[in-house]
């Protein structure tokens, strides 16, 4: 019998502001419950290359 995939997925968050400026984007990994939050997540995280908190968006 095949195993069912869980409802919790590992996602990657990437800095959006660094991409616009052509700098190195920081990336974080996190988990999310796809049943409760099917849309893409946006969180404020620290970007060590820019040395400030920026908006990080979920990427594929």
C-alpha cells in the first residue's frame, strides 16, 4: 500500500528586495500546513547581505 503524503510541506523563502537590487538574496527554509494556508507565504526575515530585515516570499 502506498504512503500518503503529509499535509505539512517544507518551503523555501527568498528575499524579494535583494533580487530587485541585483544583490545576493538570502534564503530560509520553513514548513507550512498546505491545508490551512494554500496561498504563498510572505514573512519578514533578516537578510545578512543587506544587514536589515526584508520581506521574504515563498518560492517553488
